[in-house]
C-alpha cells in the first residue's frame, strides 16, 4: 500500500516512522524540508524503538501523492487549505485524503477545495501522543489511544477505509455516521483555550512573568469550570445536529471525572502530559505569552471559532466560547499594537 504523509511535525514524524517500519507499506513524506530527513527512529512507550527508511521524502506534491492509496494530512488548520490546493491536481479518484485529526476544520476545507469524487476521511482525535526528538531522524511515541473514531465522506467505501486505518495504526477503529461527529471536538479546540484564558485573561502589554507554568500539571479548577462550560455548549450544538447521541463524550465522561476539582486533578495527573509547559517566549526580564504558538494560531481560529460559528448558524448560545474568543481577539489586537 502506498501511503503519503503530508507534514513533518510531531505526528508526521511518528506516523511516518511507525508505518514505514511495518511490512507491505510504501511511505512517502511531503514536507518543506526534505533534505533534513534520513532514516527515522521511533521510540515507543515500552522502551523499544524501530528504525526505518521512508520510500520518498520530497517537497514535490506530484511525486508525493501520485498513485497513492491514501494521503494523510498531519497538519495544523492554517496549512490544510494550502496543501490541499497543492496536491489536488495529482489526486486520483481512488485516492483517499484524510486528516489525523478533524477538529482543525479539515472536512469543511476539503469539501470546498477537492472534487466531490475524492474520498475524505478524518479521525476524531490524534492516534498517538507524539514528540520530535531530532528533526527528520528521531521521534517519540508517548501514548496510544484505546480506540479511534473515523468519519468517511464522499465514498461508499467506509468500511474498507475504516479497516485500512485500523491496520495502518494498529488501533481498533470505529466508523462514525458523518463528519460532524469527528469535526466537533471537545479536545484541543476547547481544552487549550480554556487553560490559556485561565492563565492570561488579565494580561496587558508590558506585563512580564518570572516563570513558565506547567500547562497541565498546574491545571486549575477555574480552567476546569470554563472547559466544562464550553463543553456544555458543544453538547447543546450536537443535540441539534444529525449525529448519534454520545458521539462526542462529555469531558467529564471522557476524563472519568464528576466535577471541576476532579477534572482538574485528572488533567494534572496524566502521565503523557507531564512536563509540557505553557506557550511563552523569553523577553527581557522574564517571559510573555507566545501568541504565535499553535495553541493560539490553531485552536482558536480553526477549532473553537469553527464550533462557535456552527452554533450560531443553528441558534445555539455560546457565552463561554464567546468570552474566550473575545479574549483571543484582544490578545491579537494587543500584539498588533506592540
């Protein structure tokens, strides 16, 4: 099977290396920095590791996707449209195009850009927790999911593509009813904004902090309450959409919690999240929020804002989401004024 991975970030590294180490797969990688890649080693949670050579690493979309059976985008939301336009001329009707996470607006953008005969697929949540150790050469697979949830659109091959993803990623995969069920997530699009707002709701230009807090291990009850409030709004939106009840578990159910204190404690304790710091950059005298990090550039415009806009179309009120997005807009304005 010919697999094309688009994107050389954390997930691009781990998925490309993981699949390339399996038999019967030809793995190609489309990246802006092909010359920095070589044999790729993936460290696994049990301490083992695999090393494999990718079949092709290129910045040429024709070479990368031509004749591929499946194209998987491991990209932030702001890169999806550009890459879809690059690969569009070289796709065959039999080539499935998918995203390793759909809460970045993938389906909404792909349906606008690609022809209706191209099969689309997307996962509800990322299949692995991944980190790059040495760009182009070594990455760490830090955690697996017990189950993946997949949506397929523009194709009658749903079960076939479900089986393909399940085999590719060695994880039980459930086929969902439609793209809403995987695109509207209470993971990063709600999780990250809730914590960022909690950290810096009162931030003003000129304020400098003396340390960088831990993003999850110092999670607060206040952030948990905001996260739960935005999740309640998402659940109200799902209730008026043609989706299966419970297709997106509530954050309390997903994290096996009962209230804000227990949710905060759960997020503080997740092993794979330990050591992750809040997105900040060093300045004279300390640190300030890094509004160019993907926590800001990805999860607000291509995550939370997508949910809010759809809710408005369906007449669902979103006061908690509105508050977060208004703050994000103020942060952008302050950055522009500096």
